[in-house]
């Protein structure tokens, strides 16, 4: 019986952390499930693999492997920082301690939350669309009003679950994650057992076979998106047993599980359909945005295709639930350290969750979805594409924060030099190079669906989000002078553990 169960059986309040969260309620398995769920593996591979294949053909598995490298190196940085500073504010706390409150608030707070908010908007739309498809309600699927209403209802339901806490959310994530992984591996196994358009080959993993740096960089940038989100599991570190170590282990386990799942699905899809630019080939632009919807009828038949559609729906909803959990805890930490209004630090007296923050993010996501749909569906598509710029920016900054924070320990041992210095530094360089390359590509007016005076709408949305964050920092600086005046000491209330 865990501490929470004991407390509830005796009628006494469950144990809580310094911020009021329910401590010891998440184990390694639950943390891994949250990390995997936040990535939405079924949805991510469905909408990305075709685009990667368009760029590099049968070398898509090699791109997946290369895209994993900066993710893994960054994951080491997250693990080491969490071991010493297990705070649910994660990137906000770590970058504030390393570089000061301005960088911490902008990069570790604003950028992370804006990227997550845009992703949540997309996930709610995807979940609604695939749910209506799976139910055969095609007329409603074609109606923007019906789809938006369905998305808002799903958001409301998941917000209610997240508000109740991880004791309900974690078991639900087991079910949602299990169904989508079963669908992916079932699809992959069936594709490999059927007629092959191409024979699987280890040459597909050769990173030296790309036809130049341009295609390689573009494909790897696309692959960063399908790994993004695993860091959400660290935001529940204060509710995790052995909070300084379990989240770090869960990060590595979840990222390697993602790599294996994606490589298996990519090999299966390419061997079944090939990379031709016609028919069901993965190189056909008409198939690029959803390879599972294209291939599932041929691989599994009509009946089981419904199961795949449902799996993608559950994948999006599972990631949406995890995003609600992680965002509310990040803002809880910011408010606890005096960097956001006090209501974000409110904890529900019974559920021990940041209730205000959870409802705030659910309602804001719904409002943003409605606004973007009223403007144009193209704006939502370009907003989603702009997230890549934000991801690379805050991952790279966090990895640099690891190197800077531990700079005096790098000579203590070979392990410290590698895990706290060299690996995070390489991850930071790769992520910031991806940021620069993304900004360069997004500037073109042909990138995405919108443009303004010769500048790509995706670039304007991504760079505009960061510029808006600078303005938000100035406002926050006037509203919360103590946090910005005290600098790094403003987060001194967190517990620093020794290795």
C-alpha cells in the first residue's frame, strides 16, 4: 500500500510536497507511460513518416535515427538537472538558476507553454477528427462547427480528468497508450508479413547515404517533432517516488521505446508500400500527411482500419491529457516562485492538483482553437509547423543550462565530464543549429500555407511568439519585481540533492 492509500484509509490528508502536490503517487511505469503518451506516437508517426520519405526516400529510418541523437543528448541534460533540482517547473527553474530570471521566464516558461498550447490546439482537433472518422460520422467530420464543438467537448472531459489528479490520469494513460502501441505494432507486423514492395535492408539506416546536407537537415528537423514531448513526464517529478532519480530513468526508457517503435513502423511501411511517388507509395505527396490512413485498408482490411483510426484518436487525446497535466504543474512552479499570479499556485484541497492552472489551459486551448478556426484553418496548420522553432530553442537552452550549472564539476570524474558536459553541449549545439536552420527555411514565403509581404507565415508565427514573449517578460518584470530583482535566488526554495 502506498502512502496515499494509507492516508485515505485512515482519513488523514495524503502526504504532499512543498507546493501541495500529492507526493509518491507516480512510479517508474506511470512516469514512462506519461512520457510516451505526451509524444502521441501513433499520431506523430502517421503525420511525419510520409513527409520524411518525401525528402529522403528509403533513408527515412536513418533520418529517424539521426533525429534521435540530439534528443538523447538533451535527455541526458534533463536527467542530470532533475537529479539535483527535482522541481515541477523543470526548464523554467533550471534555466533561471543557470542564466537568470529573464532567460528563465522567457525560454523556460513562455516558450515552453506557448509551444505546448499550440500543440494542444492541434491535438484537440486531431482527436475530434479521428473520433468522428472512427464513428463513421463523415458529414460531421466535414463540418467545421461540428468538429470544433467535438474538440471542445473532448477538451472539457480531459480537463476534468487532469483536474482530478494522476491517480485517475495515470491508469487511463496505460489504457490509451496500450491501445495505440498495439495498433502500431499490429499494423507493422501485418505489413511485414504481406507482399513487399521493397525488401527491408540495414542500408536504410546508413546516415552517410544522404544526398547532401540539405535533405539530411530537413529530414532530421521533421523527425525532432515526433520525439518532442517526453520531457512532460519530468513535470510530475514532485509526485514521483524517488523524485531525483525515477524521472531521469523514465526519460531514457521512454525515448528508447519511441525510437524502437518508430523504426519498426518505418521499416514495415516502406517495405510494404515502397517510396514511389504514385499510388500508395510513401513518396506520393497525396499520402504524406497520414500514411496510416492510406496504408491501413490494404494492410489490415476495412474493419481493422477503424481500429487504427481509433488508435490515432486515442494517441492525440492521450497527449492532450498529458499536456494539461504538465502545463499546469509548470505554471504552478512559476507561481510558487513568484513569477506568475498567485491563482496558478492554488492546489485543490482534495485532489492535490493545480486546479486553476488545469482549467486555465483547458479553457485557453478551446478559445485558441475556436479563434484559429474562425480566422482560417491555414493559420492553425502554420501555427503547428512553427512549434518546431520553439522546441529546438528551449531544448537547446536547457542543454546549455546543464553545462553551465555543472561547469565546476566537469573535472570531478569522466562520468561528470560526459553526462553533465560533453553530451549536453553536443545536444545544445545540434538543437540550436536546428533552430537556426528552421528559422532560415521558415522565412521563405512558400513554407507553409500563408505568407505576408514575402515572409513565410510559419516564420512570423514562430518568431512572433518569441517576440511576444519578450513583451510579456517586460510586463511580468513590472508585475513581479521581487522575482526579477532577486534573480537566481528566487528559486532557492527548491530542494537541491546531492549525487
